[in-house]
């Protein structure tokens, strides 16, 4: 019985420590930002972080990668290109979602 209790406390302790680490790392800049200014080189590099994170999330879904054949063509790539062109033309997030999904559904229906 004491072994089961220790495993429960071990799991709770692990979750609490992960929570503390997450809070400290995420709030560190807000708490100490005025006292630890970032160098200009770091500030310039951080401007590209949102674009690179979005690329890292979206691109693998648009170009599915198989181990044997590499990147494969998918209808999501065409829908993503149409949505990108609509965004560049209109700058409307709603039209991007509608045009991308309509293109994806149309291509899947035609296939």
C-alpha cells in the first residue's frame, strides 16, 4: 500500500515541478524585463520567431512527409496556396479561412 501512495505523490510532485518550471520560464521576462534588457542582436532575431514558429507548425501539415518517398503532394497544399493568395490580396482572416476550406472541400469532392 505504501508503494502505491509513493507513486501517487511522485506523479503529483512531477506535475507541480513542471508547473513551476513553466511559470518561471514564461514569466521571467515579464518580471525581470526592465532589469535585464535584451541586446539589439537578440531583439532583431526575435522578430522572426513568430513567422518561423508558424512555418514549423503549418508546413509539415501542408506537405506530409513519408519516410520512403519524401514530401508528397496533398490537396491541403493547394488550399494553403489559395488561402495565402487571398490573404495577400484582401488581408481578411475570415476570407482566408473560407477560401482555404472551400478550396480544400472542392478538391476533395472532385477527386
